């Protein structure tokens, strides 16, 4: 990852961290924000930057998980395997996730 791409990962992570102070954030926000900042990025680069964002957020009490079978209750996944699961599901989707798809992020309180 280039220094510019690393700076984008930091900026996206900071933006999401601020949003997480108020509410859950869908995984879809990450690729949307990366592509907004780096419009020529291919899918592999977007996922690479997203991995860095997710790993960085995991060090600040942010968990990835789902909203548990329509109950609306956040159910966190194990940190390392959760990041890998989300990225694998995203890759298998063949496109960026959309609103409500794959996973959510929440700050542990």
C-alpha cells in the first residue's frame, strides 16, 4: 500500500470512528468512502484499504458483526475471523456491499 493509500485508510477509519460514536455503521460505508477518495481504485485495492481500516478500527474497541436474524440486536463476530469473514463474503459477492449487506460495525461500550 502506498503512502497515499495508507493516508486514505486513516482518513476513512477516522470518519467511521466518529460515526460510531453515534450509531452502528454498515460495512458498505467503507468501500463507498474509499472510492469517493480514490476513484480509480480497482476492487482488490479497495478491499486492501478496507482491511487496513477494519484492522485499525479493531484496535479502538470497534467490532464487526451482524444484526442477528432481523432482531436488530448487534451480534459481534470474533475480531480476527470476523474481519476475514466480512472480506471473504465481500469478495464472493463480486461487488461492493450495499446498505445492510454482509456486516455492521459497532463500538464496544
